C-alpha cells in the first residue's frame, strides 16, 4: 500500500545552517554541496504517519539552574527544537546503542592503545559486557553531506513501508534523554545525521554533563568540522571520525561534488589529528566496497599514520552492505583482510579493525602485521545483540 505524500516546508536550507556556523566547514559552497533540501517545520505531518514517539527512558534534568545558565551562555532556548532521528526503533527517540569495539585494544592503565599483539583478555560470553562500554546514540536529524547509501538521510523508508523521518525534539528533552543514559553509566554519543549541524547545542550539552556529572561525551562525526571538534575536545571521552575514501573517491562516497573531495579529505585529516594529539581515543572509520583497491587503502593508511598519534588511533574498515538503488558491490571479507594485513606489515603500530556486522563477533583485529587472536571471545556462541547493534533492554 502506498503512503500518502508528505508535505514539507523549506524553513532553512542546510547550506544556510552551515554558512552561519562558526564551527562547521566554511560554507556549503566551499564544500561543493548542493543540499537545499526541504526540512520539516513541525512534526505533525510525520506523526500522522507514525505511531506516537517517546524518549527512551529519560530522567529529569539533575541541575536545572546550571542547565539553563549554560544554555543562556550559548544563546540557546531549552525549549528550542532540534531534529532527532527515531533510529533503531521508530517508537523511541534515543533507543539505539553501540558498543566501543576498539576497547579490547585499549590499555586502561596507560590510557593508550596496547602494543601490537596484545588484547584485553576476554574468554567467556559473560565477560563481554564488561569488556565493551555502551554508548547511547543521540541521533541528530540533519547532515552536511549526502552519502547515497546512508539510511539516516531523514527520508529513509523501512522494510514495512513506514518512513523514518527526523522529528523536532526540545533541547531540554534531549538533555533528559542524556540524563537517563548517564544514570545508566552509558556514554552519551552525539551522532546523526551529524552533530556538526547543531554545534552550539552539542557543545552546551557536553559542557553541562561534564560539569554536572563529571561525564565526558563521545561524538560520531564525518570529519568536516575541525573548528567545532576543537571546541569539543575538553568534553570528549572518545571520537569516531570518518574518512570515507581517497581525495579522488571521497566525493562520490559522500554525495558531494567530486572536485571538492580533496577539501573533505584534508578536513578529515585535520579533525583526526586534533583528537589523537589531544590524547583522546580516536576511532577512524572507512567504508570499503567491492571496488576498493589496495592502493586506496594504503594511501589512506599512510596519511592516517602521518597526521595521528598511533598511541590513540584505531582504524576501522567497514564492509559495505548493498543498498537498493546503489550500484556498488559488497567487498569480499577475505580480500579486505588480506589487504589490511599487508598494510599492517608496513605500519605495524597502527591498530586496524575489520568490521563486518553490528554484533559482538563482527570485528577482526589486526596489528603488528597479523591477525590478533582473541580466544573464545571470537566464537561468540551467544548473540544477544540484535538489529543494527541495538541492545535490547527490559523497559
């Protein structure tokens, strides 16, 4: 059955948002972006097509006075709406979680990544929850690029034919969502879309949670906003930064003008360097496709090693999963593994992870020129994670 059309009103183009931001890329024109996309003025049209949303286990703002003072300092109204994605479960804003898979390679005593060949011991199914910290994904509903395979483009239609669109959520409600995550000892991770589209809001929330709870946050970012990331550094416990291809291929992957790819590549490298040289765990993410060549990965690896401190750097290769309407083919995991090992032999102190799927057994660790064995953990006889990495909890 076909859905009725959704009427959208253009209230502010993404180009304008970027151009007015002190933290994102200089302008959409500079990036070669054509993102004059219509966005929703209210959530009424969307809610008419969806069942009523709710926040995932929110809690009241712990220190309202501090929250309001920080919001005022950033010239923000706590009742101001930001666009959020009910991703992972259409009934819940903030339902989605991710585990920090690089954690096994992290040495908590030295606060750096381990020497090649060493992993934290994980030998039983019961131990894996303690080994992988949980991040609560706070998904903003705008992005400054348009990766053609992305399911978070704010217009994705699920297998059941229902739309998953961004909804306007008040900033204080986002704070309540984060309060619940902090009380559960989860790491608050601003994602999207991309949090660079709401730079002041994420900065204000990050500052509040550090001051009110001593809790630092994490970000998942496409790498285009080094100025914003620099301001976020005091509040970060970790960061996932994308570098989606070489200067020649990154434009197509990000859905922007190919001639602007070099600019996006340089911005990502700059952003990465800010994080790793601040001593913050950096998870660099690169999608790999059936057409990805050894020279492509080698080029990226060399630049990652050049601009980053390897003690705080973990490079994750993400195997592309075919999406309807996109002609790219999925890679062969064995081929990607072979290429990753060859790169590791050239750059032995750079941790590399090959990510195949969103569950606990989906990461292959490579360092020192070889695959790092992780014992019984790699067998993962019990798969408790479901869907795209969500953790099912009793509510």
